[in-house]
């Protein structure tokens, strides 16, 4: 497969397959799963990054065991809408991952996702800084994936 546009990825899923959302950082990768109807995102886990090969092996393992049919990668677009080095890094990660597994990948603008999740964890959940650090990446992945799912489902409803 290859990189596709976000509004086509749900149509590429086989019955029973789910989407996996990724929030790719320099030190961690936050993961979130959709349900089989691709309506709801749930935080899964945070992978501590090491070498790409080890990160990719863990992702392939999750893809195979969780019935994943497509990936939604958060794209860290700058506030002015331009793509900087972080976006290039995520796009390169996607290209490298496609060499390891044949799965459709779509990007979703993740501007302010981590900030929104941090605010939620501070204001609503009243979490300590240590506990927030443990969950923020997988929560950001769920925020990214849910935004993509909401967009996809609103486009397909009309």
C-alpha cells in the first residue's frame, strides 16, 4: 500500500479491521486504536523509541495482533500551516515503515493535540505531572485519531 488521503482510508479497511493512530515524537510513539466501525478512538500504549528497526517491529506486531487495516499518523504542521523538520521526520518514518509492512497510511494535522490533551489532564483529571507524562502520548494519539475519524465519518455521512 502507500500513503493515501484521510477520507479514503476507512474505505480501504476490510470488515473487522481497525485503524491505529500514531503520535510520533522524538522519544516516544503514542498509539490509539479505533473500534471496528472506525467511530471511536481509544488510547492503547506508548512506545519508548529506540532504533527505527525495533520501533517498526513493535508496530508490526501490534498491527498483526490487533487487526489493523490502516494507520493515521499525526502530522505536526506548524501554526502557519507550513511543514517543518518535524513533518519531514514523520513523513520519512511513514516511508520507512512502508518498507516493512504493506498497509495504507494517512496523515492528520495534529496541531495543538498534545497541548489540548495536557490541558484536559490538568484541568479535568487533575493529574500529577509524573502521571501526565506517562499517558500524554497515547492520549494525544487518541485525540489525533478521533479527529480523523470524526472528519472521515462526517464526510461519509453527507
